[in-house]
């Protein structure tokens, strides 16, 4: 997931790679934490989405896992879950509303989250609530965007007065500040109480099949952020694509593609009982 969307929909091209991205992240977690036998572990997938990608990836890599808890704040995502392993518990909960997660206090062996944290305004509170749900000695792993090519694209779009006049989406002016990179979030997790925090930044690139596919995806992703009359759709698509390709020049003028700087960050809740319940940050 690319942006904090508000009234925007995430462009579909990104979703096509989410399943493989989640599987790769689960493998990374397994290597970093040296997962072997998970037959006694209960693992939470925070911000699971309707496809339960992380849950399914864990089941694929560790078919003996004891249980999985799939959490999403949007109850409707579970309406589209057709088949699931009987060990997966579906729960509605919000990562920044601790009262919605109270039943899991101190009960999770591991918590994994992909493509969620960059959408959360109060990230420290989110990390605190994850810490709150872990058992002493529990492990947490997060994968989220530090920057994406859609941010400069939208900033450029909104410099155009006609587009600015019909825009009703989120504020892109302060999204993904450059000073908030791996060291910033490593320090934040350590302040929450996590130990042995390790980080890794990596650029992800998803090429579009054609210029037309890119243009269609930009429109589908951002049409709800603009009050577009039907007769303006084609003109909007043309201008949006032109602006997108112009902003792509900062990445070396490559063919149209979605690019993001992703952060993988992992930490351990210490066994010491002195850090079991950090003081909750206010929203």
C-alpha cells in the first residue's frame, strides 16, 4: 500500500506484487529472528487486508504454526475472505486505539505488519500498542514506506491551479519528511522499549506494462481525490500521466513504474518485567 489514502484508492498495480512482497518479508523475518519451530507461537498480522497475505505466507513457510490473528480496522475487508485456515482468527481492531486490542494484551508471541505504518499519523503510539500486545521476549516486524514516487507526483499535480481547485484528498505537503528515515524509527522503537532493533532500507520498483496502463492506474488511484466531471476524465488522465513522467525524471527518466523506499524494522520486547507496559502516548 502506497499512501495514506483518505479519499484516494491505492493504484491497482501495487496490489499485484503485495503477495510476493509479504512472502519475502516473512522469509526475512524468519532469517533475522531465526524462526524454526512455530508450533507453540501465536502470530498477529496487523493491518491484514482482505487477502490475508502475511497469514498465508506464514502458513506456507511454517505449516505447523499454532495460531494466527488477522487484524484490520475495516470490518468490511473480512466480507471478502472466502476461504481461510481454521487457525486464523479474524478481528476488527485499530493499531492506534488500544481499547480495540485489549483482549490481546501480553498474549502475542510475534506481530508482523506490512504496508500499514506509513498510513498511521501517530506512529509511536502504533509501536507502543504493538509492544503492549507482545509477550515478554516477543518479536515485532514492520515493513512500510519511507517515500514513494506518488508523493512528488501529487505535489506537482497540486501546483496546477485547476487541479488544486478540485482536490479534496489528503495533505501531501508534509508526507514522508526526508529526516524520518531508518535511524529516526530505530530510535523511536528503542524509546518504546524494544531491544535489538535492526533496520534495512531498500528501493522497490514495479514497472507498468505500458504508458496506457500507467495512465489508467493513476486515474483509478486518485479519481476520488478530485471532483472530476465526466467530460474531464480523459483530459485528466493525459495531464496526470504527463506530470507523472515529468516527476519520474528524478529517478533517472526510466519507463513508467512505481518506486518506493521501504523500511524493514524489527525489534524484541525484553523479557524483563520492568518494561511490560509503556506509558501510552496520547493522540
